[in-house]
């Protein structure tokens, strides 16, 4: 049985795109009723999928996350939330949570996929409270580490530019 975690609602504030071409992008998740945040690195395809949904763009044909959301709906699954669960060995982990018949099932996935799916399914995104607390103390060091990197932060980045 998985350990229960305390979760806090977060929202996608935007995408940071690295102009150096080697570290792709980061999604900027901010605590909804606070100031703590997470910035997991994500791949260019996931960044594009998240940005397309945030900007209201619809592809001419379904992308992978659109297809998965359609399958979930057609199968009648009850995915209720996406949860960023932990940071282990510099890798973030996440779950999509399916609640059926009073039973909660966690589906392991990458945070970028969990976020892209949450946006398509219209479900909330949460982060593990302990993870936010742990990273809160490291914020200044993390900011100093990224200060010299050529990231451009903009929620209005054209998905085609990634």
C-alpha cells in the first residue's frame, strides 16, 4: 500500500524555454494559495503540448495527450487529479489518480505528461506538501543556479517555436 501524502493545489504559471538548445524547457508550477513553486525540466514535445492547451490552440489531428484523454473519457475512467509526488535523484515523479468505487488507483507518469493530461481532462494539479517544504529551503540556491542560464519565461510562447 502506498504512503498517503498531503497535497497542495498548484497551477501552471508558464513555460520557461532555454534558448541554448540543450536543456529544452521547464514548466513553472506555483502553489495556488501561496508562494512556493516547482520547476521540473520537460521535453520539447511535452512543452509544446502544454503550451498548446494553455494558449487554446487545437491541432488539426489529435496529439498523443489528446488521444490519451479521449481514451480515458471513452473508457469511462474517473481520473480526478494529477499529483507531483517526489523528487528523487534529480528526477520528479508524478501520478494521475483514478478514483472508482471508493478505490484510489495511482498511475505512474512523468510530471510533464501528468500536467498535459490534467489540462486536457480539466482536472486539478497538486504537489506533495513535503516536496514543496523541502524545496522551499533550496529556492535561493536554485535561483542562483539558474540565473545565468538563457531561459525565456513567457506564458504566451508560440508552441511552434519550441
